[in-house]
C-alpha cells in the first residue's frame, strides 16, 4: 500500500490554559519543512477545550484569509462567531465550513454549558482565491456505519475543488471501503481501525496515495474521518 502512518504520539503539541492542540502538519513555531501539507490540506488540528471558572477555553477573535476552514465537532459544543454575522453553537456530530476568502475574523470557544469540547479542524487552500467570505453550518447526520459526506460532494460546499470530508461511526468488527480518490487522509479520531496490515489507534492518521478502495475495519468503536482529494497532484 502506498501510504504513510503518522502516529498521534509524534504530533507537535501546544498547551495553554483551557486548550490543548495537536498539529498534524507544520504549524506556527512547530515548523517541519518535510510536513507542510498533503495536497491542498495544510492543517489538520485536533483541539481539546476544557472550560473552567475565569477561563474562556478556545480561540479569541483572530483573522484568516484565503483558506477553507472545515470543523467537525467530536464532543461537547463549540461557539462560533465571525465577521459575516454568523453566530452558532456547533454541537458534537456537526460540521461547519468557514470560507475566509479575501478576509474574515472569527472566534471559537467551548460552550461552558456543554463542558469539555473536542473538535478537529482542517484548513485547505481554495481553488479560486479572491472569493467573498462565507459561513455555513451543517445538520447532524444520523449515526452511520458507512462513510457519509459532511463537507464537499453532497455535504457542505467547500471552495476546494474535489475535496471531501467523510465521517463514519463504526462498531467493532464493521468495515467501510475507502473511495476511489487518488489522495486520502484517514484519521481515527477515536477507537482503533486496521487498514490492511496497518493499525491506527486513536489520534493516528494514514496518508494514502494512488491506492483506491482500501478496506478499513474497526477493532474498537471508532469515529473515522476521511479526507479525499480527486487531484493526486493536490
């Protein structure tokens, strides 16, 4: 199989009061010239926010330009506010897409009423820079034992052509077949899976190129996140 395993234990980590972030790619001071991205995917962060008295857990208002920012909430709820006027509480099992375009400001903090929050956020390069900023929030799909498009494809629109985020919730022993896209980022957010003879534990990722249709089998109850890209050159 043409794929590379990236163990969660090898990720760079940032911890501040109320927040722990694990980075899959080169990020900020954690510069890694051989790990700048995977096709158009340039960030895949795993954040845990833990609100406490006198602590606003998360990210205060800050700017972005020319990024497609896709968030999937795994646990708790995330409060999103941005300069388009959007303000939402994003519960576990929902996706949001923020297209930064020519420039946007936003904040993301844990909802104190929901307690601990965990979310995975991906940044992608847009196919056509210069778009107007926009925001869209998805509905929570019912739990599925097969891959469901939550962003890109039939899911929320993304300004990166050919990019899709698919999610499945697998019980032990159940399997899914990965799509035919030539570039895929497979992430075990929880639980554990086997992709052929490669084992992924919680927080591990497998980056696959030119090996479509691989089978993924859960060895524990697992929430699986799969990014696929139609263009192998990215």
